[in-house]
C-alpha cells in the first residue's frame, strides 16, 4: 500500500518549477551572460592553459623582502618529511630537538622520526580495533562505526600524539634508526594497512554477532595485531630496544664516551624533561565558529587507546597571539598548525591574504569569513610547523610571523615560511604553549569541564599532515 509520504514525494518531484531545475530556459539564461568579446576569449585561453595561481599572482606584493624579525628563536636545522603526512611528528620533535642540542653541546642533531612513527601506527591500529570491539553493539551504519571504518588509520596527527608517544616509547637518534622508502612515502603502504584493518574489523563484528565474548574478541584482536606488527616491521624496520651512542662534533669527533641507552633513558637524558609534555602544556585554538573562552575536547582524537584526546581552549586571535609572543620572547618555540595551502606563494614562502587576486581573475568575490569557512569545511588545520619568530611594531603588536617548516631547506624562504599577521589571523588554528606563558584567565578557563565534540567534528577532519 502506498503511503501518503510516497505520493507527496511524487508530487514534489512532478511539480518542480523552472527555477528549481536546469530547464532549457534556465540554460539559455546562463549561456546568454557569456560575452564573446576579445577580452573574454583571451581570458578563457589564458585560464585554460595555465596554473590558476600563476594567473592570479599579485606581482606587486613584495612583503617577503622584509625578512627581519624583532623576536626570533635560533634555528636548529631544516628537516624534510618527504612525501609523508608526518608534519605533526617532525614539528613536535623539532621543539624537543632544540633542548637536546643544548644539553648535548652539539650544533647539528636529529631524532629518528621512523622510530616514533612505527609505534604511532601500531598504537593507532590497536586504537581502531579496540574501538570496533567497544562499538560492537552499534549498527554498522551508525555514524560512529561508519566514521571508524572510514578512518582506520592515518599518518596525520596532533601534538597530543607526540606527547603520548614520546612519554611511552622515548626517542632515539636518527642514525640509530634511519628512514625507509616507505616512511618517506607513506600513502601506498597506508592503503594496504587500512584494508587489512578493515578486514579484521568486520571479522570482529561477525564474531561478536555469533556470540563471542569481549575477552574472546580481544584475544582475537591481539592475535591479528601480530600481522599488523609484521607489516610495520617490513615497511619501517624493527624497533630499536637498546643502542650504544655518543654525540659527535661537525668533524665527526666523539664528544664523550659512548653509552648504552634504551629509547626512554635516552629521551630522559638528552631532553632532561622538567615538565609533563601533556599536563604542563595547553593547546590554544582560534575557532570563531564556536564560543571563545571555553574548553573543548574531540572524542577519539588520540594516538593511543589510553592516551589523551585533543583538548583545547578556544580564544580570540589577540589573546592567543599574546601568549605565543610571550613564549618566543623567552626563546621557546612552539608547535603551530594552520591551513597552509591558502594564499601560499610556494616560490618565496610568503603566506599573505594579498598573494593572489582570485576575485579579479574570475570576476566574482570570494567573501566567506573564517567562521563560515570552518562551518562549510572550506578551511581547517592541514599542516603543523614550528613557530620560531614574530616581528613587533612600536606598540608591541605583531606584524608578521615565521615558522620552521619540514619540507626541506630549499623550500620557501630557506626552509621557512613567513606569514603576515593578517594571514595568521585568518588561517592559523592552534598553537601549543607551556602553561607558564598563559594568563591567569586562561588557566582559570582550563578548570572548566570540556565540551565533548564527536570524532567527525570539522576540527578533526583536518588533522595536521
């Protein structure tokens, strides 16, 4: 028997007006606005034959020529994440690397990124599979289960992942566990890893439906994790448990007698952590799509099952900037992330809202605010870098900022990117600062019970990579 809703849907489709569908009349209106002038034909030819950014480049914008900064942290050497999404890992370890170089008394030093990345992928695999067990009672088409199946694992991440992984697995020098082809180009292997995890996930759900207990499901998960572990060792190498190492100067001369380390003992000795990488730091966010002066937590946005979700204080840009400036003035760089692809001049490394004039090129105005870009998923945090410098005017207000990037020493401005404060206000999203640089007001805000956001929140959908 046909329902009332069924006939109503037929009526709505049948009674669509000419304004609702692309009828011949509407198409004629659209086609009629195209003027076949010589200028229009020339513009079409140019746009169809060139890069959009090349066509829209504002050649008169010369801001990058000013590369002097009134407040700057000494550099530690540019890294290169190659064709991988590990910017979050490079940025987090770059902040720690400065401390290690000072304690070791060396000018050049690199941590192994593949050491932590191996455990990152192993932990994320376990997080996914255990979450499949935890949601076994939900319909497979529920939003949470569908989100899990869509995002079983990735090479992106956030600061909290760095903190949890370093605290649990320590650090090793780069020459103890070197990069592999796969770690420098993660997407192909990552695809196979995702497929295997989804296969294990569906088997877990089927076993649950067949009546197996949680204990049996978790035993099966651990057994299947052996396959994941083997795949990871094939791609990234066997994790280092112990190693003998000593620092060297630029000429290769040993600066001390070699010592035996575990990754955790090495981290504790060379970084001499005086603070908790989680408890003593706070992520500050500028998200105008939500109320300021509140604490938010994104569910499932962590790297280990027992780890910390991404928790942040949402602040206006002036509040956030003031605390970042205070950290730089104390020579402490910060984990920083932004929507790096917007208005980026890749040749000179300048991020400026005036780099490209898309309005004049297309004859329209692109007018969304930062709030609207977030709400429509047009903008979000896409890349993490290390914030190392700010230039202040006579009144102490920021005019431009500089970040240490991980795209190699020849990219941009000697491996760095320079951003105007206007760009910073529009496209930066988060910075991680030590709580000692926070105002009493922000420390008081941190006492709030966090507003919990779902894993599919727009702020998670744009993980740093």
